[in-house]
C-alpha cells in the first residue's frame, strides 16, 4: 500500500468530508481515508495495482473537489494524522466552523 496526502481547498465543512470519504472509499484499492475540513486535506492508502494518484485526483475533480497542485492549499506540508481516531485539527486550531459558508448555498453545476 502507498500513502497519499492531498490539499482540497473546497472541502471546508463536515458534509464535504463525508462526500469525499464516500467517493474515495468506493474506489477499488483505496482504504484508510482520513479527511479534515479544518486542514482541507485528505490522507489515504491505496494499492498501486488497483488505483493511481491520477485516478484519485480525477475522481475528486469530477465530484467538484479539485486538488490544489499549485501551492494554494491550506497546508504546505504533510500533517501526521493518528489512525483515524480524532482529527488533530480541532485540537490545534481550538475552534470549529458552525456557520454555513456562503459557497455551500450555491449549487455546483
């Protein structure tokens, strides 16, 4: 298994996290998906015989969650993530977004 960590700027709320996790876990060869709306990041393991980083990024792009590849992500370096028990962002940031982001009110076409 290979590991992959991606910045996803448009994943800013919990419902985005749920959708991204469901998309990725439905892909053959993808497992251990950890997503953070606070860091706007996803970390996962994948079997290179069944999936590729390109296919994973294309799946996210098709669903409206393009991966930041130009340095515009929220974080520039990898973040050590515990084995899915708790998102470390909430401890580090000490806050949680509870107001609906205006971008969520618009439907993507």
